[in-house]
């Protein structure tokens, strides 16, 4: 049986407002949780820094939604050189005005290795809201100083960084000239990147391509304005809900408001230039699963090692027993064979 809202005093906007208020509460809970757990994460970091290979072992036990992106070549680097991983909710921790606690940065620290010169890689994600109602994480590419011939992304990450710089410069020129940024086709750098992506098998791409994720182009200014407009509309609907007449007037007002045009073409272009389309999902998995559950995953690694050692010892014992049985049979055969020879003579 389907419910027809048209036959009730409830509108879809009413339901959407309730969902958004739930979202506001959950955001505030995240903000409080960050403050309450900060001392615990500091204590944990000091403690685990004394355990050799803690983070490589944690990553070795990573859940499938993280492990699926780690290729064998990535594992060789991560397991041998990774020193630590840390997550920061930087906008909440720095009390950034209007900052969202869902904005996160992930810092990776490495020992000197044969692949790149960087000792620290920091990937930031900002939680943004666009004018068309979309909400989610956006980022900027992070360059890696690869050693000659050791680029695990096959040059894709470097091309993303070049295309991003060209895009920012073009947007800055357009904004200065016209008062707003305007996207008109691809820059030469973006065209080079697009061709490289089209000519590259993206299956099995390195985990380090994640540092090239950008996502939707939603600026801080657009996000701030979209959030303000959404809250104002919600408050206006609350204020005009007192009577049916007011409700009808609010609906008419909402219908008369010009809708924000979504830049669908621009979004398609953005996604065609992504070398790691699931970058935001991976960021969420790291910050909401791997980071808080690090001790659990380390413990699992220890238990697995213990089981492997037990299996190895069991195999050794079985092998020794089999050798003894084989030796015993050989000795028995040695006693019987002379008798047979004696009877044949």
C-alpha cells in the first residue's frame, strides 16, 4: 500500500527538514566526540609509537573496503616504510568559524625508502555543501616526489597536480575579469590528463593515486552560502507552517524561487578527470574505521601471527613424526630383506 502525502497535511519538505535536523544533531555529536576522545588518541599515539611496525601491521589487517585498493607493490612500500598514520578533524580542532567536524586530514609518515623522498604526506578533505543540495567531501591533489622510475601511479598523480594548478589559475583569471569563475572546456593540462586516463588501464591502480582525488568543485564560499540559504529556507518553512493558508503561501513562494542550476556538464568533466573516483569513500573508511579501530586490527594481526606459528610448529611435529615412522619402516625392511635372500639361496 502506498501512502499519498497529498491527502495529508504533511509535505515532503516537512520530512526533509526532520532529516536535516537529525543531521545537525549527528554533526554536533561528532563535534563533542572529537573533544572527548582527543586525550585518548594522544595517549594511544604515544603508546603505539613504542611498538615496532604497529601501523604496517594495522594496515595489513585493514578491512576489505580499504584493502581492495592496496596493490602488491603498494604493500611492499607500506609494510616496509610506513611509520605512522594520524587523523585530524582540523576544522573542529582549530575552531574554524563555520568549520565542519566532518572535515578531516590524514597524515602518513614514512621512513626513508626507495620510492619517494617525502617523509610526510598530508591529505585534506573538506566537508562542503553545493547550491544544488549535494553534500560530501572534496579535496585537493597532493604531489609526491617520486624517485626516478619508481612512480607507482605511472605519472598520473603528477599530471593531476599540474591540471589542478592550471585549473586554479584559469579560475582566478576568470574571477578577476568577470566577477565569478566560469568553466569553459578543458585546459591543455586537463586534456593531457584525460588522454592519459583513457590510455591507462585504471584497474589495479596504485593506492597512492588516492592522493590525487579532488571530487566536486565546491568552494568554501559556495558551501557557506548554500548552508546559509538552506537554513533560512528551513526557518521560513517553520514560521509559515501555522495554518494551511500559510503553508500554501510558503509552497507558492518556494515555487517562485529560482532553482539553482546544477552544473551537470561540469560535474561530468570533473569525474572524467578523476584517477581515484572513490577517494572520498576511502577517506571515510580510514577515518571512521581504521583510525579508531587501530588497536583492534593490530591485535588481529598478532593473533594471526600466533596461529601461523602454531600451524608451523604443528607441521614441524607432523613432519618429525612422519620421518620417525619412515625410519622405523626402513629399519624393519632392512631386517626382512636378508631373510628373503637367505631363503632364495
